[in-house]
């Protein structure tokens, strides 16, 4: 059953690519689908997500504002939403600092995320590895998650 849910979620996430392609044209906006895993001390679960970034005019367009929504499947069965700053210090390298919430079984947990990635480009299509470290706080306890995967997106 888990494999079927994972495949359905991946197909649903990838179905957004044609929509993004129709809006392509370069510019300050970038949207991507994330496919990967979230690892904790207890388990490693499949993760799918959507990412959006708006590149501001600051520091020669090297600073952006982004939002991320992820679904952590399997036993975790969690939703994560974060927003923050994305910095592009050199070529297609990107680093982010975000804060938000993770919802698990009706419980809302605070999330602080730091991450890094690199985008390879073919025209307006981007793809590349992403790594995020999440610090999750709830009820005085703190845990850590490692989120590793690939983002496939498009600028418009």
C-alpha cells in the first residue's frame, strides 16, 4: 500500500511540470517539484514537495524569497510548510534559511530549516540535488531530520 501511495504522489507532483512549462519564459519566478527522502533517527520515509522562489532585485538578483510544502509519507504521514530566504552566492549554488510548521497527527511542530542545493540548467528547466537539515521543536523536545533529494523545476 505504501508503494502505491508513493507512486501516486510522485505522479501527481510530476503532473505539475507541464503547467510550469506553459508559463516558462525566464524571469524572477522559479517553481519546482521535489522528490526525495526524509531521514530521522527512527526511519527514512519518501518525501514529495513543491517549491517556489521569487528572486528579488537585491544583490544583483542573488537573494530570493521562497516557500516549500512537503508531504512526508510512510509511517511519518506529515505535512511540512516553511518560508524563508534563499541566497545564490555563486553561479547556481543556493542556500536557504527557512522557518515554518510541520503537522503530524494533528500536532503542529515548529521547524527551522537550513539547506543547500545546486541547479543545473537546460533552457528554463532546472534540476539538481538538494539537502536540508530540519530542527523540529515540540513540547520542549527537539529532533533533527535530514531531507535529501532532487528538485526539478522551471523559471518563468
